């Protein structure tokens, strides 16, 4: 599924236009991005938790120059599913 398919499906389910639905979905993603960029977490009950973790400086290998190099620390988004979502996925997968 891509973004356009998500918008179409949500518009159908809610009875709103695709334009209205697109604005709503983009607002949700913008807010989620804003929260994560401030290094805060974002929890959606029964879905999961979005958070940011810091990756420390580490050794990496660059295959194009065939040399090891030190990679700088960086922030990385992380998603942890809720138990409810895991159960729903597994229940639907056992058809």
C-alpha cells in the first residue's frame, strides 16, 4: 500500500473527499514528525509506540573505497508494536 491508496481507502471509509482526507493524513504525519524531531515519543494505544534512539559513534565499512571509517552518532526513529496489534496481525494471518 502506498500513500495514495491509504488516502483513497480512508476517504471511502469516512465518506470525506480525497482532498480532505489527504489534508488530515498529512497533518497526522507532520505532527508525528514534529514530535519525533524533538526527540520525544508518540504512543497510539492499541497500535504502538514511536520513539527516537541515539546511535553512538561506531565503526563502519565503506565498500566503495574498501576502508573502515568511524560513523558519527545520529538519531534513529524506532517503532515498537503494541501487543494488541501483534495479536490482530497474527489472528488475521491464520486464515
